[in-house]
C-alpha cells in the first residue's frame, strides 16, 4: 500500500507539472486531462527509470497536502468551483511553516516536528484545523488534516503526521501564488 | 448549517475516532535503560589481545567499520570504493569465525550496493552512495545504513535495511526530518532499554548540527526523537553509555574542530540531555567508541593526544566518565586510525574495529577484561 500511495503521489505531482507546462499552450480544461494522463502513464510505464526513482528519493514522503494542492489546482483548471486561499492565510502559513522548518534544522531549541509522532498532540492539531475550517467555511484543510491522520494511523507513509499535511515544496508554491497576486 | 459545515463536523468526528484508536494502540515508551552487566574476569583468566582482521584494499577507501553480531554470524562491515561518497561505494563485510585453531576471518565480500538497496525500497529509489552502516539490534538480519540520493552527507537519510544473506529485501527510510527527510546519519551502536526496545543514536548534519536519540516502536517506525545539542559547538555522532536505568553519558564529536571531546548527560532515561560540554580530553574532529565494563567502569577507544592525533588509544574510567586512565596506546602507523567501534561479546570478550591508514584499511582486534585489568 505504501508503494502504491507513493506512486499515486508521484503521478499526481507529475500530472500537475505537465498541466502547468501544457497550460501555456492548451486550454486549461484540456491541459488537466492531458497532464493527468501524462502523470499516470509516466508512473505506470517509467517508474523504474532513473529520473522517477530520483524524484521518489528526493521528494518522498509526498504526504496528503502536496498532492491535494495539486489536484485542487487542476480541479480549478477543469472549471470546478474552488475557493482560493486568502492572501493572509498564505502569509500565515508561510510564517508558521518557515518557523517550523527553522526549529527542525536546529536553529532554535524547540523541536516542533517531534510532536507529530505523538497521538494526543496530533489529535488536538487535527481538531484545531477542523475548527478553523468550520469557522471559515473551508473544508479543504480539515479534509487534508483528517486524511493525513488516517494515513498516519494506518502506518501508510511517514510515522510523523506533519509529513502527511505539509511538504517543503509548499514553500515555493505559496511564494509563487503570493508573487502572482502582487503582480 | 450548510452541507459544508456538516461535512467538517463529520470529519471532526472521524478524527476523534482515529485519535481514540491511535491513543489506544500507542505504545508508551519505556525510558529505563538496560544496564549492561558484563561478566567480571575470573582470577585465572589469561589476558587476551589478538588481531583478527587487518585489511587494506589495493586502492581507494575502506572506512567506518561496524561489528555485526547475531545468532548466526559475527562479521565486520565497512564501506569501500574509489573515494568517500562516490557512486562506486559499497558496503563490504568479512565474516569472523572461531574454530579449534582460533579466530579466522573470511574473505571480504560485497554485502550491500547502492543499486541493490535502491531496488529494495517500495517504490524503487535512487541511491547514489552509502556511508556509515550499523547493526539494527532490534531486528534480526537488519541494518541501519546512511544513504545519499542527492548531494553529499548533509543530504543523507537513514534507511532500515532487511537482509537475506547478501541481498537487501526491504528498505525504508526513517522519518526524521520535515526537510525532505534529509540530513540524518548513523554511526554509533544502538542503546538498549529495559523493556527490550532500542533507541538509535543519530545526528543531524545540515547547517546547525546536533545529535539525536531516536526512539522506535515495535514496528521499527520512529516514535520520538530527542536532541543532544550544545551551544557554540556542532556535537555529532553521539556514543551513548548507560550508567544505570536513568543515567547515561553521550560522548560527542565536535564537528566544529574545537579539538575537544564533548559530553552530554541524561538523568531521565534519555528524555532530556544536558547541553554538550567540553571534556578535558583533547580530541580531533573524530568519533569515539565506548562500552560498559564490569564493575561499572567504562572503556573508551579514542584518538587522545591532541587535535591532530591519528593514533588510537584505550582508556578506562571508574567514575562515570569524570576521569580517565589510559591503558593502551596503539602503535604509530602511517596515516590516521579513526572511527573505532567497540562491541562486547556474550562471553565477556571485547571486539574493537577501526579504520587504519587514513580511511584506507580496516582492522579488528579482540581482547578481554583480564587484558584490560593487566594494563
């Protein structure tokens, strides 16, 4: 199951990259389907090639959030109603996540990452995300948080919940979105 | 209340159920060290000191030996190739056996390659090179290997590798960092706990560096990690020796090249560690090995004698590491002796493995406490 989920995560990311590139030349709705097909076929046919094995080595565990963000973006491209994140939400995420990464690389003594191994703090964090979603009407974040918790409890993927609901690639993604909004 | 709100409430309920299951299933970590109690030497025991294995490859490096002891075999592993961190590095081993004629070391053989390890992951992963590898004391035929898929050692990960003979059959990386799961390495032997579980001493090497004690659950998945760090130093490669159920010492290499050996202590089974402080032991930027002896003493293999010392020596402490008495200095040889690893055998004998000739050779010696006592 772990291998299957990692393959699925890789397929979504490749499909998202293809969608983004094809979006320059094709209509967004068409780019979604062609990009998705490219991602799926690449993993099915070329998963044991050097580039894909390298991507898995570099980016795994993919978790839930990164593929979910990719699918969300592609769904918006396909014309489905997707409520974009507010600018302040992206800014708050960036500040909190960069502080989190700072603690993880030892720049501060507090090790926030390690609480992602323990059931009780994870339970509190997931419910906090659900509460935030309830108050703002945003079901996407609670869905990712609970799916991540489900995978974490099942032992599928990382033994740390944070790896399911964050990914370091979210930093450049959020930055690009913020910059595009400024332009 | 809209359908979105109901959906979120349903998610919250699912989360509560998942949390309840996770809490019910969670194994409470035992933080009481298993204290090794090696047998004291008998009055009639003859001192023993013997070289079992002395290997030099025709070219390239052979470095960072580890002793692997299980029910089936006793062997020494090291990494070997044209140069450190190169793609042709592989883990090699020599099986050590004891027969009527004494100890005998088998011919060095390839044990683990990057290519074979990459195939053992699910899905397959690129493994560019291999580094320090140690025995996983918590599982049969299992190792912890330092693997690099991109970049250098600062981009390494720790992989648990299950072996069948000389074939890796399953591998997975330990989940230790949110930064692409990078920059954790292993070097020192595992630490045993009273309930039979084990912890893995590891270290983080990207930018600010620190040591870590990694707690694993029964499935070998990471359940917790505790930092062993310092101020103004880069303490890595923690070598942990339990003094009793609650107290332990972690001897640390200073990656900042201060020329001192560093020490951190715990008094609660490894939950919290003091900031690493310099000892009065001058030491190059290199790891030490340590082991409990009978009578509560500690044996250390180190490069005493200064910042550039390439000679290895053995020292004993009878006061929980406060003072040391040097008992043996190995002969001066071309190049540096580095990366010692000590392992006690069930009968009380002690194996010491280390690299020789500035990472271009591997040697294993065996001695006993009678020899230590006679020094």
